[in-house]
């Protein structure tokens, strides 16, 4: 009789993390263009490049029921949930209307964002 041999299952341990190139950054003023929150303007508080989502201040509010711990009380907490970056458009600094974004290399080699509507550059807020 052949002896039983236990072999470890082959697992792919190294997962490829794909970070999306987003047209918006933290601190940008954007307008929601689709969904329940359509038309709202808000500031970006967090960018999630792995999932391609952004969290906006006061948009897509969800309720979380929290259990009591030694440091915090139980209760219902409202907080903003992330939405996909394709559902937001940057606000044009010149006209104040939503605009698409074009990328252009500066004279010193850095990429700058240009509003398609007015042609004016949009500074990155870091």
C-alpha cells in the first residue's frame, strides 16, 4: 500500500496591486455627475487608488451601528462612504462649471492638469 503524503496547496502569495491613475486628488473641489447625489459639490477628503474610489465631504452618507467598547459608546454613527471616481467631475477654476481634465507636461517636465472647458491649469493641492 502506498503511504499518504500531504502536500501544501500551491497558493499565489504575491498579488498584483494595480493602482489606478485618477484625474482628481485630495483637496479638489468636484461635482457629482450621476447617482442619488447628482449635482452636489464637495471637497475630496480621501482618495483610494487601489479601488478607484474617492470619499467626498458630506456626500453618500451612510449609517454605521457601532457596538460599545471599553473606549467608546454604542450608537449610530453617520459617515461618508466612497464613490467611484468616474462619477465626479472637477470644477473649472475660471468659470466654476464642471469640466474634463487634460494632462500636459510642463516646461520642467512635471505633469499639470488643464481644464478642457477653459484651458486654464488646475493646481494640485497637496
